[in-house]
C-alpha cells in the first residue's frame, strides 16, 4: 500500500479483511496514476462541482465523512436490529472509500487550478468507471455494487443493505448543499 493512499485513507485500517483492504487501496493507487489530480488537489478542491469553487468542504473532507457516517450507521444497525438486518462492515467501509474513486478520472483542472468536469466525465460518470477500475483491481462484486449504486444511477436497481447505508451517508451530506433553503 503506497504512502499517498494511506495519507488519504487512514480508514483503510478499519477493513479487517487484509485482501479487501489491499484491493481497495490498489484501486485508489490506480485511479491516482490515471488522474491529473494529486493528493494535494484532493485535499483542496471542493467535494462537488455544483456549488462552485469557493466551497470550503474539500473532496477528501466529504469522502472521509461519508466513510465515518456509514461505519457509525452500520455499527448501530448491527447493534440494535437483533441480527435481522446484518451489515457487513468491511463491505460498507470499502464501498464508502471507493464510491467516488473514479471522480479522479471525471475531474480535470482548469487554467486557474479549479476542478471542472472533463470530457471523459461528460460521457461516463464515476459510478460506471469506478466499477471498472475496482474490478480491474479484483474488488469483489458486493463492493462494486456499492460503487455502482451509490449515486442516482442506483435508483434503477435493488440495493443491498450495505449499498443503502453508503448511499444515504453520501446523500445526507450532499443534498443539503445542493438543495438547502437559505432563510
């Protein structure tokens, strides 16, 4: 596991399955290799392009918060639902870490260093390309399912419990920015 990925994702240590942890990290390594974005860029660019370049919440602020929220939600479900709605925590954590990995291919930087959607991103959104990169790294289907269904595209298929957890952790921290009522 390279130092750049570990600096972005200390949460990788939460994945108990060593093989899944390695495949999750490898997916991020591959995305970074193919991207024009650097680790420094990910820690400064806004997490969404819909709110403009002045948004203070960075890409990594948002991504890491989604992982923390998904972990907390999964643990709460496991603790309180008497085993009737089991959540595989390794799958939730890996899926949350990988959900937006392909935004590294979707985004480019303009002449001012601001993140914008590139040509590739206009044709293929990150849920599709994220699954492709993850499969290339041997990530299992149950985690690829989360990548594929975490965004609006997932509304067209049935989601696993783990996919619902990640989807809602992601959208509860995105939609208020997009749709907030200013009073």
